[in-house]
C-alpha cells in the first residue's frame, strides 16, 4: 500500500498555495460564494440548534435519528428530478426559488419555537419540507459553479467552494454552541431565516453566460491528464446510464454510498456523544465538536483546491475513507474533550478529501449536458442515503450504546475505503 503513495512527487507548497484562491478573481464566483457563505452559516446554526432541541425534548437517540431520516428521505426520492430540472432550466432561478421556499421553513420554525409549539411531529414535518427544497437546490447549486468560471479554473473553484462551505460548517456550529449555552436557541433560527436574504441578493447580482461545453477530454487536459473517461465509441453522446456504469464513476459512487450510510453516523449522533461521552448537559460542547469537523474539512478542501488534478484526487478519495474510519473509532473511545476534538478534525478532513474529491472527479469527467443528472445521483448517494444512517445509527445507539455504534461504522467505512484504494492501486 505504501507504494501507492510513492508515485506522487513532492509538492511545491508555495506555488500551490499561490493558486489556491485563483477563482475568486471572478466577480460572479465571488458573489456566489459570499451569498452561500452567509446562507450556509445560518443553516448550520439552525441544524445544530434543532438537533439539540430534539435531544433535549426527547432524550432519545432514536428520535434524533427519526428527524434526520425525515430531513433526508426527500433527497433519496427527489434529487434525480432536481438534477433533471438543473439540466433543463435556468439553474440560477432554481436556486433562488428554493431560497425563498426555505425562508418560509426558517420563519415557521422560529414562530413555533417562540410560541412553545415546536414539537417532534412539527420538526419532522418541517424536516420533510426542507428536504424537498434541498433536493432541487443541491443539484442546481453543484452544477451552477461551472457556469461561473472558465474551464481551466473549475477544479480550483470546486475545491474552493468546498472550503468555503466548510468554513460555514466551522463558524455556524461554533456560534450555535455559544448561543445555545446561554439559552438562545431561537437566535439561531432567526439568523438562519435572515441569512437566506443574502443568498437571494447575491444570486440576483450574478450575470451568467451560457455554460461552455467542456467535455472530459478538455478537463483532463486542464489538469495535465489524458482522457481516460471516454465511454467507448459513443463518447459525449453516451447517456447517463452509460456514464454511471463506467468503473471509475461507479466505484466513486459506491464508496460515497457506504460513507453516507456509515461514515455520517458520528455527525448525526454528536448530541449523544456530547452528553454521554463528555458529560455536556448545556450544549456548549456540541458546537465545538461540530466546529472540529469544520476545521478538518476546511484544511482538506483547501488542499483539494491547491492540488486537485484527476490523478491526485483519485488516489486520495479512498485514503480519506480509511482515515475517516480511524477518526470515528477514536471518537467512539474518547471521553476527553481535546481528544474528541482531534477525532472530529480527522473525520472532517477525511470527509472533505473523500466527498469533495469525489465531487470534483465526477464534474471533471462528465459532459456538461449530463452534469446536472450525474451530480444528482452523487447527491442522492451522499445525502439521500443519510436517512438510513440516521435510522441505523439512532437504533443501534439506543439499543447497544454509542461505542458499539461508532465502532461498527468505523470498521465498515475503513474496509470499503481500503477496497477502493486497492482497486485504484491496481489500475495505477
């Protein structure tokens, strides 16, 4: 396995760091990431606050899993239709429309909480509603980025977008943890409702041009790679099914599916980990644990932005999964705050390398006209399978304890990722 790493030359860190923020020179891209930064930070604040409210109301890991299941089930059922819409209609208009719909959800949650009517059934209903909106937003958002930048900047833009989203994952939970500790959950809900306005305003200011028909051969050339992704003689005329059956695409999606079901369990169960492993009964540590994931994910996504060519990404996707298994296992055993924070950093870094790398690989290797649908499959695997992670994790944690739940998830995640690494090594 060590030979697998020997083929990569030592990086020129200074040169790579200078290229990390290249795509921010583009006005449209700057506007896009500014709005998404504000909006996603608010979303993370509400997510952490809601998970704390659910656990505080029920003291049940299973209830936590049920709410997460409701939130992600629409993603499994509807994300492909969201991808079809992204391929056929104006992506910017789709994203703006979903932002308006999500404001309704955020305002309703705030009102229900203030009036004392926010119950688990209401939370499940709101989770389903938000999941429906997200099923159409995410494929449009992911396939919109290539329309904002030149083809030579696409890898950098995707990696940098992942870094910015992970900054939100860092800042949002930290703020939420501090606010929750002072008894101000409602502030998280209010800020989230207001944050959607920033996304709508910045998206409205973006002026896009027609997306260039950047095919895999060009994207490969951009990264100094040969075109290894062309599916037979059909080339760019191949349909979505043909592309999905290509080994390099299929293996990525299968690994993403395993990560979604088992690798995500630790993040769903963070409130339980905070209470049972760290004796946190105020909610303050929950935000810091979530922020630890954000720190690691930010480092990983910046690394992708600076070094993200196809060969480099394909080798690190599987290695990231093995590291994720190790991080989850460490988190399962830890009862010390600093060690748990290290574990969540490892998990965040590993998730970023695997999922961010997979996202970039897929977008670089599929034709523009199919990108929305292919990315909807990726989103379905990454987010739509999360309901099963929530149900499995919640049920096992309720029945057998948090250590058994996380330990099992760690072993399965590491084993699947190890198999991917072995396959990639054989082909290299």
